[in-house]
C-alpha cells in the first residue's frame, strides 16, 4: 500500500471509524479533486455507500456551501470536507453535527500534507492532548510573550478547553485533519495587549514580515507591518471581524510551517490566536470570517506559571 492510500485508510478507519454499513459523503472542489478522489476510492473499500460531490470555491473561509449540498449533508453518517476554503464554521456543518454526523474537514490540504501528517498516530496525540488539558483547565488566564514583541493577556472563558486530536469516532464528533491542537474561546471583551505574528495568517499565507496586532478589550485596534498587514487590515470589515475568537496550542509533532493554516496551526512549537467567528465555540460573534494567526516559539504562562518556554511544553 502506497503512502497516500495508507494515509486515507488511517483517516477512514482510525480517525473516523467508518463501518461497512455506513454512508460517507466526500465534499471537494476543482482544486482538491485529486485528494477527494483518493478518499473516495479508499472509502469504497470499506463501504459502497460512498458519494463524492464537487462544490464551487468561495472567496473566503466560512462561506456556506450551496443549499442543495447543505441539505444533502444531513443524510450521511460520515462527512469529509476536502475543500480549498473551510466548511468548519458554516451553519451547514453545524447542522450536520447536530444530527450526530461525524465530520472531518481538510481546508487547503495538499498531497504533501497528506503524506506527512495523515499517517500520524492520532490516538497518541489524543492522549497527550488530554494530559495537557487536565493541567491547563485549572488556570484562569493565559499570557503569551515572545522576543519579537508579543505580550498579550487572554482570559479563559469558563475554563472550557477543546481537544482537536483527530479522533472523531463518537456521534457528532467534528474537527480538522491533520489534527493536533488544544485551545479555548477567550472570554469576550477581556483580551488585552499585543501579539506579533511571525509565521502565517489564515488564507494570506506566510507573512512577508512580522505583523503587529494591538488588542484592547477583546478587539483588534491596530495592525501594522508589511504587505500581509495591509491585506489583513482590508479584511477587518466590521467589529465582529476584529473579535479575538480563539487561542490554541499546536500539538502535532509531524506538522511543520508551510504557509497553509490547516497544518501551521498544528505545529507543536506554536500557538495561534484567531480573529472573527467564535460562535462554534459558544460565543456571540457570528460572521463568515475566522482567521488564525500563528506565532512561533513563544513563552506561555498559565496564571503565573511558565508552561511553555520558547515553544517547548514544560508540563
């Protein structure tokens, strides 16, 4: 079995636990059709009730799929979203999750990422994630610092941490693949300070130079830097777009910085802060916009305890 088929079978059997009597829907688009077909062909080895559909590519992440697709999604046991732009934060995905459908999305995935990361042992990643969360949920505030100027304080909302480990075997489970992150929704209106993005920003890719983002009372107040900063500024259309929506640690040892958020946010030596939509985490800001900003090798404090030093966990 070649590495691509091995990766697809690993996802279908171990991450999603697809059974021969289940129905699988694979949603893809013109750019990722090769990977969509890879999963389609391997899914057929498990269940003949597998369907592949192609949808248009929207301009940004979080745009709803066609109404026909959204309706179709409700009739399956397992869904794979292998699309250039993310379906993760759409109502269509949330409605399918409410129907107890198991879902994995792979926005912007490449053949290289499939080969490198989808053969990972996600059961081990899950074990480590849960171990870290057990420690981290005891705290009330995160502070992040870097030599490049990051100094930001983030209050944890209700001490609820999410585990994106790649194991989506229970009814209604949902997450990205490749997986490997833990995080939380920051308390609304409570984040303050500055963070400097030295890696990548969502669909904008690798930054041309560090992007400095100033935050006050939970919202972005100023963005400065080079061309990437200018492009990010143009995306800040409303106050909801400027909301501090998520904070997370990467926990996947096989992931590396590539300029593709799907993988960058999983890199073990990074943290990321997301802007925009936080509704999927139980928040109040519903906007078709969710952008992750990746920071490399930070020092992170949980309350007053140093828990990460230059990107290495101390817990």
